[in-house]
């Protein structure tokens, strides 16, 4: 099932400039109060320099102290705090700008006033006039909002920090974020125009610990980078886009098949409609998406236009809205756009061959070999068909890769036809030139089983093909592990082990055996009685005391026994037959010899 994540960065342009202004190593945010050493005007209450004079206020008897005034200043908004010059004991006259004067010695007094940014607004060209395209929270508190004329904003707040907007730089930053998402989070990530990202988590959410954990890590990443982020997860790209921008919380997870209930209370502006469509909706009394749901599509299209119906159907998954992923320039890729849609397996195989030949050339130029290939086919109705193959070793040979891709043709649903294909190698490894000296000299080479392993894994699954390798452990069930089928295992221990070793030993019943070191004479296993005619043992194996306390005194005595029908079995007894701490003297079946 498709799950789309929408990352919304509401203050991208403002916070991008703040990141550029932020120094590499920030000193502790402590304000400094500068006081003249030899300035003692007495009890004069007349301002000598004009302006606000906190020194005169706390000089009065019974008035607020200096600490009270500093606390009042710290409680003010950043834009309303007085400049540094006015934070002295009393305001002094400024020196003449064209007259040099001797410097006055000053004393630095540390305070606890928080440091902040000045209010900032970005101005851009919209139509024929300059408008405010972005404003920080401090500017919004002063009454500056998006869409306000720049002249009006300057007249309203004269000392506001106005800067020209840089949409190209914002778009470049979003493009870098999308590239980071493709390389680290999801192979399908795209830029949402001007303010966010789309990420398709289908098939890769388990790699990040689930949807909720991934979204929380994504928000933490935005905070560390200096951005304010909002994240929503839904079944469709339109629904995630709407919830991230118009939802109530910074993190919204919509359960599968619950898109309609989540979108109903949102305003219709969440559907990415044109301003003319929004004006028409207000004219007809449509305020929320819930108001559009019971209306028939025909009358609604005549009132709001066909584009509004398309946006509504895309949000509700009635119409497909594919996400065009950000292509990583470092990822080898081949692409084909067809003049006519194709539906047959032979035509699809031919396109696969053409793409592989082109991709092999790209891999050869970079000295790489593919370990994973992903083929994406775009249907005429907008749906995507994706198949993938993997190889046990890096390769760029076309015939074996084409053989693996042909095994996936039956999984492709062409529908009304496929008109575009992408072949991407997201996982590559360095691949050097092959040395052919031994082949030219006529020496016999050991055949590489990698191709056979890839074909078998392509038919029955990659997890069904493996090789058993030895592990350094005396406990039999821990002494073997699955490994890469192309990797030659190490040396096996000298003692004999059964051909079939059970993952869990099975209990034996009604065992007759002489204590303490004789093999069993008779036992019942799986409802059948076995009479032993020959036996060998015991082979004593102690527990691995460093793993857990229960194995400190654990003992197993293993026996190889043969019944009267020729079957050979590997059984063991818990305990040494003398001390109770070593085991309960129960018998178990652990394997069968060939």
C-alpha cells in the first residue's frame, strides 16, 4: 500500500537566511551592559541625551531596582527591546560623528537578557508591484503579513529589516534536501513546489523503524538544521500535502483507508486550488472539504471547474497522482520514452535489453558493477509498475542481467500500455577489469557459481539460497549459521555431526538406559518405539557459561545410536548422572544421520 510523507517547511526562505547569518561557533548568549566609570551626575532627573533613561528611574528612592528593570527589558519582545546604548545606568550624550574624542573607559556587566533576531521580511516582485512574500514571527507580530504591499509594510514599521526574496536559492536548497532524501530515506522523493518535500515510504518504512519513528527523526533533523517542519503521512500525495499545511499538529499520521475522515474538516484551500476557484467556492458557500463530498461531480465541476474535481479525486485516491522522483546524478540510470505504448512481453523484453546495454556503458565508464537494479514502467493512466532484481556479486554483463529481468516480466501489469521506462542501479560496487591471463594460457578455472545463484534466487527468492558455515561454538545448534552462497566457508571441526540437525531438540519418552555412561537401549520418539542395537559415546558438551547463568553447570552427553532397521540417530541426555545441578537426566533427539 502506498504511504506518502509530506514535509512542509513554512518558514523556509526566512530560516535559510538565518542559517547563513549564524556564525560557525556561537558564543554564549549573554547581553553586556556598558557603564561609564567616572559618570556621576548626581540626582539630576533631566535627561541629558534624550530618549529613554532607565538610570534615572532606578536612581529614585523607592523605585524599581536595576535587576527589576533588566527583567522588564528581557520580558519585552526582541523588536521592542531598547538598543545596547540605552541599557546603561543613564543615557549619555553621543559624540559628534565628525569629531574624534577620547575613548571613555567602560565596565562590562553580564546580564541574562536573551539574544534574538531582528524582525525580518522578504520582498519580491508579484505582478507589477513589490509585495511581502515571507515574514518571520516577529514581523507578523508587528502586523506584517504575506501579500502586503512593500510600501505599506515600510510605512507601518520603518525599522523593519526588509530584504529581497531569493526564490532560486530556496529552490536550490529544496533540491539538495530532495537529493539527500533519495540517498538516505526513500528512493522516491520529490520537491513540493516552493515549500516542502514528498517522500514515498512504500516498502522502506521498516528500514527506519516504522512511520512514526521516521517522522520524528525527520522533525529532529529539521530542528538540527535550523528549520521549522511539519510532517503528515497519508495514502495519497494530495492528502499528505493538505494535512501538513492545514492540520492542527506538527506530526499527523493518518491510518490506511482513513483519508476521507482526515480531510473532511480542512478548508478547501488545502486542495491546492487556484485563487479564482477559491473565490468561486466562497461565492457558493463551500468552506470545508466536507462540503464538497456530498455534491455530485457534474454540478460541482460546473461551479468550480474540472481542475477542482481532479484535485479532490487525487486527494481521495480516485485519480492517480504519481510522484516524479528526484533523479540522483550519481546513480547510474537509463531512460526510454516510447512513441507508442507497448503491452506484450516481447516488446517489454526488448526495452529491457536496450536499457541494459545503455546502463552497462555508464557502469563501465565509472568502473562500477550493479548489485541491485530497479526497472520502473509508466503506464498511460499514470500508474507505475516497478520490478527489481539483485545480484550476489557486482556485475555489468548484459546477458545474465537480462535473464533475471525477464523473470520479472510476469509481474508487470501493462494495463492500457507502457509508454516510458527507467532502469536505475541504486546499489553499485567497484568492479575492476577481469584478468584473462589464465584463460589465454589454457589453465582450468573454477566456475563462478554467482550466476547460478542469481537465477535460482530469482525464481524461488533470495532468502531461500544460502550456504551453511561453521561458527565457533561447542553447542550444536549454535555451531552453524547461514552465509552468502558465493562465499567459501571455513574449516569444519573434526568431530562428526548428523546430516540433519534439528533447530530444537525433541523429547524422547520411555527411555531405557544404564547409568551413568551407557547409550539408550530403547526409546519412543514421535509415537514410535525404537530398539537400539549399537551405540557409541558419550561425547560430553558443557554449556557456554559466559552467555547466561543457567549454562554454568549444564552438561549434555551425546550418543550415536543405530536401531534394528538401520536408522542412525544423535541423542543426548541432560546431566552427567551424578550431580543434579548438571541436568534433569531427560533424553532428547537432536539429529538424524544419513
